[in-house]
């Protein structure tokens, strides 16, 4: 027990020191300033080249989405996630140790070319995320959490990171074992994460980008707008589940782009009754279950 308490303490203090360092010591491996830079760049593109020209620069829920962006990637880890996840990983490793398993790595990729390591990590992680995303739509209890992301009514870059903190736990928990079985380094995760964040910002932006023939590989705003459309094809749970890659939707028959969709109403049925503030939105899934 003392070991786990020490992990919790080190998780809080370690992450606090990390966060302070991120804020005041910018480097090329500093995610905080990468997020700020990517956000400002895509927002400037939205201002200069807006797809929906009538949409305000400070669109509806602009500041709410901005808060979600920094809460989900920094404050949530400080408040709980980093310490709890460290304990969970240690407990999981202790459990494996009961069976004599001391190392999860099954595929050693250190000898691979760097581009091969990054490509494998990117493809495997994105495919896992695509499947988790489908699950968030198909499982009623999980959909209640995912509604937060789909409550966006006007798309913009920051809508990318407007999601319930429980999604972080769901995604990371499901990704942990398969990714832990491949010997990736932290720098590999950082590079892939920055690229995925950039594409995610663009997917949710007020920009008209299709990438030409690459639209069958990379997700884009004209495709992702239909994922957020209020009306979805009859009998489906959703469409266009791709986060960074669109190829999974084309391969598995969930791609759907009936027309440009620039002014398509966004949201979900019944969202008129959905809470409008941060605290009410993040508490909504827990309260709705009690009714």
C-alpha cells in the first residue's frame, strides 16, 4: 500500500513540476507550446480563409472549447489522471508478475528504421482509436459521455478537444496493452501525438480542405462535418469515425459524404436539453443514470 501511496505522491509532484516546466521553459519537445502554436495557426487560417463565412471569429462556445482544450490535456492530468494511471499501470504490472510476466514488449522495433517505427505506431494507435470511437457511439452508457463532444453547434479548431474527461480514461486504458507490447520510445509517441493533434484541429476547423486524392487516407473537415451532423443515416450509430485517418471508414463501410455539408446542422437529437456549461456537461453522464 505504501508503494502505491508513494506513486500517487510522485505522480502529483512530478506532473506539477512537468507542467511548470512546460509553461516557463519552451523547447521543441514542449507539448504545451506546440498546442498553443498549432491552435493559433489553425485559428488564423480560419479567420483568413473561412469555409462558413457567416460564422463569427469567436464562434458559439469558443471560450468553452478553449477551456476544454487545456483542461483535458493539462489540468485533468494534474487533478487526477496522471497519479491514478501510474497506480493502475503499477497494479497491472504486479498482477502480471503473479504469472511470471515481467515485460509486455512482444515486438522489438528499435532496430527498425525511424520512419518505420513512427508509421507502425501511428497506424496501430489510430486503428485502436477508430474502434474505440465506434464503441463510444454504439454503447449507450459510453454515448452519454461522448455527447459532450457532439454538443458542438459551430465547428472550429478547439472543438477537437471538447470531450468528457472519461474519454481519456477509456481511450488510454484500451490502448495501453497493445501499444505497450511494441517497444516504442517516448519521443515516438510525442511526434505522432503532435501530428494527430494538428490533423484533429484541421478536421474540426472552419476550413475547406479535402487533400485531393489523400482524402481517402486522411480525415478532413468536409468529411468530419458529417460525423457531427445532427441527422445521420437511418439505422446507423454514426458515420466517419476516423480521427486522423479516413481510410478505416472507407475500408469498413462507414464513410458517408452525401454532399459538401458546409451548413449542415450539427449536434444530436434532443440536444436542446443538453447542459450548456462545463461543470454541468461533465457531470451530466453521472446524473442522467440516476433518472
